[in-house]
C-alpha cells in the first residue's frame, strides 16, 4: 500500500479495468490521481513524499546516500533512519 499514497505530477490515463467497464462507455478512460503499484513513477513518487515528510520533521538527508537520514537530539544523541526499498531501520 506504500505506493498508493504518492501524488502524480503528470497526467496519466488508463483504460477501464476489466470487469469494471461502465456499460455504454467502454471506450472511456480513467484519469489517475494517485500512483498505482504497476506505474514506473510509483517508487519515485513514494520516495519524494517520504523525503519531504522526513525533512519537515527535522531530519537531514545524508549527502553521500540519499536513503540515510539523521537527526541530533537536544541531549547530543543521534537518530539514524535507514531506508531500504519501502522498509525503514
């Protein structure tokens, strides 16, 4: 479900899914507003949304690896978040 939360920047149209065609409007297409798992754009859109969330919550992106985030707490402790595909450590 991670890919279902990415907003699309382009206009993407797809034919109506099999079994969900509207009678009399079989030639109509659907305009996607959110990314789907099968789209090539889905992983990138998901990462962009994740990245903006982490940065807005005070984490810094590592300059050598864009999948490593870190934040320093007031007491000097560090928090590291490692992103691997769609899992976090």
